C-alpha cells in the first residue's frame, strides 16, 4: 500500500509566549522534537530522512520528493509582497522569523553536538559564528525598534498626517461602495489639504529613510542566518560522506574477491562474519543504506537553503535599489500607520522558566 504522507509542520507563532513575545530555546527543542516524531511516524521514515523546510512563517518536514517539488513551485515567486513586507510590514513578524531562524540553527548544532554527529573541532568552529549572529541580531532589532519609535514620535507631532490618511482611506471606502457624491466631497477636501500633507511628510523623510536602511539590514541578517544553517547542513553532509567511505571499505574487506567455485553456504557464512569494526556484512549494508538516505535528505535540504539564500540576494538588491531611489521631492503616498516598537529580548533556557505543555498542531 502506498504511503501518502502529507507534510506536517508548525507555525512560528507556536514557539512564542503570547504574553511577553519571548522565545525559549528549551520550548523550541521540545516542540520540534514532538512535531518531528509525528512527521517521522506518519511518513514511515526516520527523522534524519525527512527534509526540513522553513517558508511562509512555518517549519515543515517533507519527503525528498516533496521538497524537490516545493523548489519547483517557489522558483518563480513574486518578490513584490516580500519587498513591501520588509519595508512597510509590522516589525513583530519580522522579528519572530529572525529569532526562529537563529534558534533553529542553534537547535541543529546542539543536536549534532549532543549525538556526536559532528566532530568537536567542527562544533568549536561553528559555535562562535552563531554567537556572533545572535549579537548582531540583538543589535539590529534594538536599533530598528529605536528608529520605529523615533518616527512614530515625530508623526505624533503632526496629528494632521493621521487625519489626512484617515480621509484618504474613507475616500477609497466610499468609492468602493459607489457613494460618488460623498467621494467627490472627500476628494475635494483632500485636494485642499494635499500641499500641507506633502510638506509634513517631507519633514519625516530623514527618519523614514534611516528606518528603511535599518530594515534592509534586517534582511541582510536574515540571509546570514540562512547561510549559517546552510553551513551546518554542509558540515554534516561531509561527515556522512566520510562515514560512507569507511563503511564501503569495511564492506569490500569483508566481501573480498571470491572464486566462482566458492560454495554457496560459505557465502552465507561470510555475510554473518564480523568486520574489524564488529559488524557483519548485513549490518554494514544496512548502515550504508541509512547514511545514503540521510545524506540524500540533507543534500535536498541544502538545495532548499541555497535557493533561499539566492532569493535573499535578489530581495536585498531590490530593496537596496528602492531605498536609493527614494527622494524627499517625490510626492508621498499615504502610508499605513507604523506599528509600535516591539521587544528584541531573546530568552534561552538559563533565562526562561519551564515552557508550557502546548501540543503542536499539524497540517
């Protein structure tokens, strides 16, 4: 019977305590272990044979074939929405995504360290880089929050801005309803106030431009965090390749060249004989198959991560060009009111108390 596995995942929001909007590394580890166990059971594959994909505010475990199909479907994604979200979206979801990316990299490296899936010297090489990424993220989030607050404070000094923007929104609503008379009245009112609005917006341009540059920096940090995961993934792939080579050598030493007249019963005895490493032929072949499947899954995961890095390069280039093109002389478009600044606190096991026992959802 064919196993029709539907990818299982968890939303980023599940990792955060709703009251304080903080993240706990311990909670992340518990939730990831739970969801991964469910995905493994339903896919009838070991956790190491599944491909972990982070996309659209969600972590999902897929088969290799599903991950390959995911890549095909996302290659031509429109980046306009991503650009708008990066520059104009609320800071909260951006912060949560960045903290999750960092936490996932920490979790993966911790698991590899605990299970000795990476040599100690490789862990020692990767850990300082992640610590640097963490400090960089803290600084970027704190600075962005300060710029958000500075812009909002200056906007509050011009209450006319909010009034004009509410009128503009009301005009759109009346037009959508077909109330043309009311729409004409609002349009006339807006036309009279347009010059004053333009001048007020121009006074905000230095703060808005500085904020956009800082938001661009957050996207650059996101690319670095994806790159950190790519590097950890590549390190584990290298270890698996080395283990496969050793297992192949053990297999060849056990098999050896057998004459054509070698009795069949002796072939069976040879398959049960132990190698110098303590495994017989069947055990070695099983270990080889396991590692080949794990390596194939990690290679597919690496392809997804590398593709996401290229996506970030394109996004960063587009945002950079847009920020450069911004000019105080251009007529402003009424923006959505900016979100209030959010906390940039990161909480880890030594800081956070025991996490709740919330059961992760599945899809």
